[in-house]
């Protein structure tokens, strides 16, 4: 498995794939992991977040992290989406538009604590 972050290294060969996958994701129905539902229940407004997510349109420019398997297929994508004037939602999406988890992040957060050593470098 390889893990890529926009601030570290996004291989050029995946840019078109991320665009195509995002287009496909926008046409699929959402599926939710139990972890995702539990996380929303305990840390967020379940109904508000789910309604927001159901109506969202994702853009490839919102991808900040993704994972590939041993065959170089993208298996998980992380999107950072504006939620309100202060908060972004982080959506971690697996294959088939399965929402693995979702969490809040201050939109002013520049992620200075990024652990660069866990990501693949170019």
C-alpha cells in the first residue's frame, strides 16, 4: 500500500485517475460504514452532516490524500470540503463510494503537524 498527500507528493500518473474516480463517485449512491455512522453520532450532528453529504458534489481539487494497493489501484480517497464559514468536512471514501469516516476540521488548519514520514515521496 502507498499513501500520498498533496503537500508531500501527488504522482502525475494519478491525477487523471482522481478526476475520473471523482466523476464516478458523484454518480453513485452513498454507502456508510458503521464506524462512520458511530463517529457522526458521537462527534457531529448526524442528520445535518448526512443531509449535507447526500447533496454534495465532490471535485478532484478537494482531494488531499489517497491510498493505492499493491497493484497501484486507488482504494481510498480523502476529500476536504467546505462545510460552513469556519469548518471543513473531511470525507474518507473507499471503493464504491463507501464513506469510511467523516470529521470536522477548522478551515484555518494548515496541518502543520503533518507526519511526512508516513507518506510516499517522489
